[in-house]
C-alpha cells in the first residue's frame, strides 16, 4: 500500500473502512498519539474501550501472543484495536527468530480477523529488511511527518477538535510560524480559541497573538544573524534556550522571518545571503525531524554557519 500522511488517515477514518493493520511510523509523539486516539475513536465506541482496546509491547510480548489477541473476539464490542508498541524490535532479532515472526505476521495478514485493527507503532524501520517490506505491502503505513500543506490542514482539524474553526490562510500562517510542529500548533490554537471568544479564528488573530508574541525575539535574532553578529547571537540563543524556547520552533520562526525579509526586499540584507540562510535553516530543520540527539549543538552550529561570510 502507498504511504499515507496523518491528515489523509484522518480523512479516511470517518468512512468506516479500516485496513487489517495500520503502521504509525516516526518519532513525533504528538502525531503518534493523535493518530492512535483517532483510530480508537473511529473503531471502538467509548463505553467499550476498557475491554476492546489492548496495548502490548513487542519487546515484552511474543508475536504468537499478540496475534492470538488479534484473533480473539472482543467482549461486548463489535470490533477491537490491538496496539503494538516498539515494533522495530523485530529488526533487532536474529535471523531465525525474525523469520519465524515474519511468517506468523504474513499468515495472519493473509486472513486477518475482521473484527480487529492492528496498530503497529515503530519509530523507524529499515526499508531493506523483510519486516519493513511486508508492512509496506500488507498494511497502511502512516508516516508521522507533515509538510506545509498538511500542517495547515492539521491545524484546521485541531481547531475543530477544540470546538472552533480557523480560516485556511490563518492556519497556513500558524503552521508556517510554528514550523509545522503539531504540539506547538496545538498550544497556540488553544490560546487563539480563547482569544477569539467563540468566533472563527482569522489571519489577523494569528498576527495579533502569535506573530506579535514572537516578533521581538525572532526579529532580534534574525537581524543578528543577517548582520553576522556571531557572539551576540550565540549569547541570545543561550538565553532563549534557558527560558524554554524549543530549537525546532526557533528554526521555523527564523525561516519565516527570512522569507518575510526576502518578500519585502529589505535593503539591509542581500537576497543571496538570505536565500543561503534559508537553505541552512532547511538543513537544520531536517536534522531536527530525524531524531536529532543534540539540538543545542545543532543550533549553535547553525548560527556559526549563518554568521559566516558568504562567497
């Protein structure tokens, strides 16, 4: 099956047609939890979830037992969800053990229990291994990453979940400023829903609440970077991180500021330098989205690059 995005999964769930297995693949905890909860809501009525939703660990539970649970009809419910956490553990096993598990999973997926939806959760899978190939062939694989357009759609869905609505251009601006980070988008939407007092959230609300709140910080740091003030920029970064700013969110906000400077053709900065800076920011963003283990070091290296002379 083709890989799906989180927003595509959310669009499919209300139609009531569920694959035998759905793989939630990636490191984004917010997206994983959101997709998992939406699957449960769509498959199992609220009153039946205590006995029709089961969560097991692939590290602590044998796959024979897991697949046995999947084939056991749930009590007092038409369907059930079996959540398998840490499925990447299969790839860490020896060849013999791994092959036995793959055979069992393949046999199950050839004739899956019609009353069970398996939710297979993994942070990463090796596309060269049989386990990954089997899941991509037989299950719906949801990649827990989102692009700009998907982030805006997700923001609109989040607003609905909060009991409000947001215009498309407002959702796009919010997603852009928050660098497509679902958890940060959700926090800002909670603030915006209170700010809007029950009416639809519009672009002016995002500009007044979100942009204004970050403006001085991002303007200051972006100007230091664009004018190559390395020492002050590193010190300013240190203060921001100490105050709880998240590196990935800073990268997104800086990229938004750089794009704004390009669009407004600010004469203080050369377009070539700003475009080169955007490329550096995009590279840092990619590192953050690939389970970066030292975000502070990544940010400091980014500042060194952004403040280096451009040829």
